[in-house]
C-alpha cells in the first residue's frame, strides 16, 4: 500500500486542524444561542475565530492535540504490522511538523519522547470486516483537560445534589447529569459526552469513548437510549454552566449513549467527556493502494466561516495592563473585567510548578503573568516560534499556586477552568488575580505572541518548559480577584442548585 502513510498523514493533519461539519454546526448553534455581550458570548466569539484560523493555516485547533486514538477496520489478511508501523511514522512526522504537540511522556521518568511515540501511544484498535477492498480508519484527538473529566460510577451510589442513583435507567440519568455538572469549565465546555451503561471497568470506559465516534446529530437505534440522549441534552443545558464555565445557555453540544452486558455484581456508568474542540474524522481507503477514496463525517457542507468578527468583541471598557504588574494594579481588577495584556509572560505547567516548590525560578517572576500553557513550538533558522498557545486546565496546580504567588511575587496566573479556595485566599493575601483565557483557542492566542524571548527548563519537554514570551493585547477575563471573589465558585454553586431540581425520577 504505497499511499497508506501519506493518507494517514493527511488524516492526522485534517483531524487536528479542521472540525467536522456536525461539530461546526453544533458550535454555530451555540454562538447564536448566547448573548454576544455576555462572558460566554465573548468566549464563543474567540472560539469561532479560532476555528476559522486553524482551518485557514492548517494549525492545531487546540495546542493539546491529545492522545491519538485510531479505530481501524481491515479486510481479512491485511498486514496490520505494516499499518501499525506506518501510522507510527506518520504520527512522528506530524509531530515534527507541528500538527501534533509532543504529548507522550514516560510515566516512570517523566521524560517526553518528543515524537508522540512510546508504550501505549498512539492507541490503535484493529477489527476485521468482510469488505475485501477497503480499509476504514477513524481518528479522535481528545486532550488531557477533557480526559481528566472522564468519570465512572459504580451504582448504587449517593451523588451530591441528586441523592441515590440506583441500578436502573433513572440512576443512569442521575450519573450522567452529575458527570456534566462536575466538569464545569475544566473540560472546555460546551462539551460532548459518550456514555456506556454496563460492561466492566475497562470495557465501559472504552465503549463510552467509542460513542464519540458517532455523529452529534444521529439517532440512537435503541428508542430507550434515544429518549435518554434527548432528555440529557435538554436537562444539561438548563444548568447554566455555559461556555468555559462562565454561565450561559449552552453547556452540552452532544450526548451519545451505548450499553454493554455486565456482571451481576457490578453496574458501572462510564462517561467520556470531550471538549468543544471535538476533533474526530475518518477515511475509507483503497485496500490495495492505501489511497483515500472518501472522507467520513464530511457528508455535509462545511460553512466557509464560523466567526462574525475578530474574536473578543471589544467595547472600549477593557483594562489594558502591561507586565510586569504592580500589586496596586492587580488589586484594582475585579471579576468580570476583560484585560488585554502586553509585555512579558512566562508559561508554566505541572513540571514548572513542581520545580518552583524546590528551586529558585530561572527568571525574575516579580510582577509577572504565569500562563498555564503547553504550547506547540517550531524552530526555524535557530529561532523558536509558537504556533499554538491556548491555556491548560489550572486546577492541577492548586496544591502549588498560592505558595508560588507568595514566594515569587507573581501578580497574575492565567489558565482555564479556575482554581480552588486555597488559591483564592492566596490571591487575596498577596494581591494577585486569576485570568481565564479561552480553552482551545490555540491559534487565536498564538497570534498575540510577538516573540519568544527565551526558554528555560527545556529538559522537561516542549509542553512543560518555561517559555519567556513577549505578547501584545493578549485577552482574558478576570474570574478570581484579590478581594475573595470567584466566578467559578459562583457558577458551581448556582448550577448545583439547578441540578438539585432534577433529582426527581424521570425514567
């Protein structure tokens, strides 16, 4: 199959950079449903612009290109050994070219392989089918932020705000609603969920993820599950969690449910959460040549443009701040303020935060903006260039953040999804703020980076290094301030009250 590797490279590139039509349509409906002047409306304007930018430049929609997961159907006798080798080669080439971020990390040493290859990566699922002249390959790229919001329930169970979930469809309903609620903005809502009722712990999670290969607008062939999907879509969107967890009308863009037989002793409900950057495509290949015969998920026309403008709809009320920031400037900011950051900024994720708890920082962080971001970086003629730079989920840094703010004089931390009470108290004590950037908007934010000034701790790998950046008019929303206010805590509390109203039996 002379063309197989090239076809895989095209599939990987298109999946990373161009959302399928059903997801685009769902996001277009979300844009229309929200008040454009609201925080969710502003976030959706950035998302729509980012979708267009990624498509135009063939750059990653989101800098977290996730765990590449392939589902492959082959004729009897097809050489799977060769296919595995060439998929791995295509993954490495796509990583080198910046279509994928190097995401494969040794779980023992923490070392990044640099090419997205290693034990367990990429994930390959092979099946045979009776079609003897075609090969089907489907690919999903599901990032770490939404992967961390996957959840599995063993029922019967007591669920916060919903009460007892039993071993029946109404218990399943409660589990799914709780799964949506607990995700809040950490998984880059508005999101989609795949659900498996039953199975064992392993097969349940796998089958839940398989549901995400379905079209968002298909109809479940099981009328009982079709009714459940319809109910969840309506009920979840009454929780007012909204885009990025900012509050709003649209929390979920898809719900797909499957069922597997189970052991009498076990009843699991497994939920796979996916973000708005729902990257899933497929191809059907000629089994002899490996050439693409047709694309899957593209039977509908893709709208030429998603956006109506250029990202954040500016009102003139934005607060322009230049880093380094003083304590007085940080304390003047309030929850809800839109800020435009210029000056120097430093990235720092899990490895950097762990390092800073034991060592002095490699740069002076006084007055700095510390950005929770693992960018996609290319090196051209000896110079680094950031090609994708959206935020990562901040809550992972909760054990460290208040201490780092206090020790080093950081005045703003920026990421997505918000942080907890310990960080909120640290912001108040030290005079700092939390800024929520728009999750997944990797191309939009890359355009705000004028220059890579330096890099430290590159031994941690590209995503985990500390990148020293010069930015201009980098937009974000203050969601936690130095006065003890947190939009995230407010939305979680309000949505919990709405969740309690859904406790009564329905099925």
